[in-house]
C-alpha cells in the first residue's frame, strides 16, 4: 500500500481536531438553546383552565396561559396576594433570554444558569399547582384540560425533580471527602448491599408517606362525614318543609304554588342550588295511616292487638307528578323519575321509619335525592299520600368537598415531593459524617493491614487518622475517640515486633509452629566504656541512634526486629531469600557503622564498632510468656548459635560471622572466608564458621587476596604445618592488618611450645558465651 504523505496525515489530524471542537461547540449550544426553547414553550402553552359550569355537561371554560396569569379576572386571584405572586411567572422568559445571552459570555456561568432554570421551574410548578387548587371544581374539569397542559406540567415536574437530584449529587461530588469515600468504596472488597444513607432516606420517605396517607384518609373521611351531614340537613329540611307546606295547604294548588315559586327564586342565588323539588302522589289514594310518637313511627295494631308491620301493608304506586320547580324542563325529566313504584315507596318509608333518611341521601346515578313522606293530618294519625323529593346534582352538592379533596391531594403530593428532596438532604447531613468517619477508619485500617500482611514497614508515622468531621455531635466525639485510640496504637507500635503484631488477633495455640528462619544478632562493641561518665539521657540518645540505623536497614531488607536487649539486637528473616537478605543487611549495617566512625573521627567524638552473628535453621516460632504478658519470639539451637557467633567476633576480631548452613546458601553471592571450626559453649557438636567480607558485585581485589592468604594459612594450620601457616597469616596481617590472622598467629605460637594431641582435629573450643 502507498504510504500517505505527512501533509495528508496532518490534514487528517486537523480534520479530527476540528470535528472534536465542533462536537464540543454543539454540546455547548445545545445546553443553552434547548432549555431556552423549553422555558419559552412552557411560558406560551396553557397551564390550566378556569372553573367549568356545574350542572351543564357540555360547558367549557377559558384556558389559562402563563403570560396572562396575573391578569386573570377570577375574584379569588384579584382579591388575594396571588395577584402579585403570579408575576413571578415572568421569570421564565427572563431565564430563557439569559440562557441565550450566556452563549456570548466568557467564563463559567453554569452554576448561575442552573440556579435560574431551577427557580423558573419552581415558579412554574407553583403557579400550576395553585391554578389547579383554585379552578378545579369537578372531575370533568380534568377531562376538559388539553393534553398539552399535562405534557407541559409533567415535563416541568420531571425536569425539576432531576435538577433537584442532580444538585444534591453535585454538592456531594464537590466535597473532596465524599470523593475519597467513593474511591475507597470502589476499591473495597466488601460491598454494602444497602447503604445506611439509602436505609435512612427510605425510612424518612416511608414514614412521611405513611403519615401523609393516614392524614389524608382521616381528614377526607372526617370532612366528608361532616360535609355530608351538613348538606343532608339542608336537603332533608327542604324535603320536610315541602311536606309540611303540602299538609298545611291540604294539597290545594293556590297555596302550594307560591311556595314553589319562592323556592325557585331562592335557588337562583344559592351557593349549592338544587336541581328541582318534586311532589309525587298516588292517583289511587291508599289507606296507609301512621302515627308519630317522638322519633318512633308505627302503623297501629291489628285486631288481635299485634303491631302492624310495614311488610304487611299493601303499598300503592305513586304515579302523579303533582308539583315541581322544574318549569319548562318537565318534558326533559325521565319518566321513571316522575313516578314511584310500590317497592320504592316501601323502601323510602322504611328509611323514614328507621331514620336513615337523616344520615344519607338516595343516590340515583349523578343525582342525590332527599325524600320525605307527604301526608295529611287526620284524627287517626297521618295519612300517607305521596313523597316530597329534593334532587341535587352530585357534583354541585359535593363541590366544596371536591375542592377539599383537590387541595388535600395536591398538598400531600407537594409535601411528599418536598419531603423526598429534604430526605436526601437530611440523609446526607446525618450519614455523610458517618461515611467520612468510615473512610478515615478504613484508610487507617488499610495501613495497619498492610503492616500486618508484611507489605509495609512498621513505622508509627505510617499509621495516621485524620479527624475531618465538622459536626458537633456524637459522630465528632466518636471520631475523636478513634483518633485517640489510633494515637495509642501509634505509641505502642515501636515497642512491638512485627511478628507479635501479626499474631495479636490469633489463637495462641494456633500461632506456635516450627519454621525455617534466618537469625541476625548484633552487638555494639565498647558501648559500656563509651557511656561511662555520660548522663542517662545522652546514653539513651546514643543507643537509640545506632539501633535506629540498624532497624531501618533490617526492615528495608525484609526482616523483623524480634527484641532489643540493651545494646544487643535480635532480628530474623523469612522466605526463600532469607539468608541473602540477612547477609545483605549485615553488609549495609557494617557500611553504616563505618560511615558513623568516620563522622565521629571528624567530630573528635568517640566511635563504636559492631559485631554480627548469622545462622539459619528450624526453630519453634510462637507465643512465649505468661497469660497476662506474652511475647512472640523464636526458641531453639539455631537462635542460640547465632547469639554465640555474634559474641565470637570478639575472639577473632572479625565483624560478621555466619554458619556453614548460611554459607552454603549464598557462597555464589558473597565473598566469604572460612574462619574456624569451633565448638561454642553449651554445644557438643563443632560448627564451621565463616566471615562475610562483601558481596561479590562490590568486592575489590584486596578482599579476594585476604580470603586466599587466610584460607591457605588455615589449611596449613589444620595440617599442623606451623611454619607455612605462620607465613601466610603473617603476610595477611602485614599487608592488611587482619585481626583474625593475629589470633591464629598467637595460637601457632602457643602450639609450637605446646603441641596439640595426636588426634587433634583443628576444633577450637570456646569457653565463654
């Protein structure tokens, strides 16, 4: 394939950059123009409708537009503060205009745009909700609303909810402590199924929702009962009054007609007008006579003295539509409403007899009817001739109750929505300090876990606890207590070995085991003499200085300090490279001590030297001590021999002695010379010991020559070739001031005058530790 020229590549790269820039620019314009268009649409689309005429199924009402809302002619608006408050709706076009202007404004104005848009949507929702509460007077009102009203309101509500949630999340993300918490949660292996924040939020919302639902049910139930009783009193009173007028007029038209005319005139300006008042009588009058004794209604007695029951009476059909207030509309009344069957008559009188007519009306489709018997007063009692019926349209009768329903439901939904938003804020306010405390504790625990897992050095500076809680409550007190506890742990860590820390939370029986370890013992030479005449504080400072150097080197090489005994230190190493790491640490300690000696010589102060002993092998590794005071350490011949080798440096004038077991593991990595074949105090078996001179990578020719001369002298010494041995040791000492050579020269001098036994195997027995 033909390779494209650099110019073509550059052009292609430029196009990509241009495309990328254009996409960013498009997103920038999108975030400004689209919200502006949406706010403008909300301002221009209808947001509600005025009340419709009750009783007229075909009636409609004028739509309410946001830009005309403050000028709506409804008395409830013009005579209240809403007339002024509704001018807030003009915040929508102002925000839309600012969104367009912000395109040309340099700098970050996203926060201002967010706040303005959020306030605009809040004003729009407030105006929409108040219009709903004010003008909704029946369920048909909702059916007559254009679909755009629901679309606009739904879009505004969802946008407002999303912006509320986004704002809360934005405030969270702005907090660096929350970002730290989220980061730690993402890294944590322990995943919380349901967080405490979610539980608290759901609990608050659930409690508020239950309270609001119970409140709604109780309020509406109580108000409905109270309102129904009040309305029923009016309807029942009208039915009773009509029956009384009919009785007093003895059914004569000239006396009854004025009453109906008066009722029609009063009904024209009534707050809750009735549909009509009717009197329905029977064309064939019956012989039903009843008596009233207080609230008790009876039909007299039979010949045998038993009381006549309502079931025993033969009821006529009431088929004469005698009087009505529905002049001009009688023909529109359904035929079945102009007559009362015998069964209906019995049912209506039964309600009158047991008093149910006082409690609730008769429901007939969309009408409520209050029915009362019409009778003539006679000597034998009251003669039943028909019934007076006061008819109301249900939506007119229950108009006030419907207003209460709309108001209560609207308030419940609004308060529940506000409660959800506040619950998110409250849950953040309550739980965020706990989450931040958890983060701080987790970070401290992670540090301690790294230390216990051997992934980090044990230093008190590593273990920190940041008290970032700003509240003044129990969470703050808990944070302080944890900080104090971490401070105590920090103070304890320098006094506890790494192995003891690792075994602190384990069963003592399970922690004891047999392990392969490499041990390193060090001892400061001449420290007692150095400290003579010095104050205790200065002595401690000198000792801590040298022990700190040694400890840091051991930790850096993967070892752990088991214990300090005065100026002596015991450390151990584990793992497949334990011998190498121990000897490398020994070389670094020797180098550090040489640097300290040179500095002491330059300052004119006293200097020290260091003896090191290293051995490897199997030991008993576990908890040792009393139940109230335990120490995690190692026991066995391997440990004892390492301690003896450290002391043997005094006898040989050497710096670092290792056993043959150690030498076999690292002879390819270090320059070592065989030092002797000895039997230390407390052991019957002799051991071959070596001195580490240097790593092979850093060794110079001088060290190889010292090794060669000394080992030649040692070989002659073991063959009892005293002259040759003396020659080699003497040469090594003269050229390099080698102290072990001096030791062997003294032995040769002794053996020349006092020859060893014939079966002498070259073993030197040490009499001191």
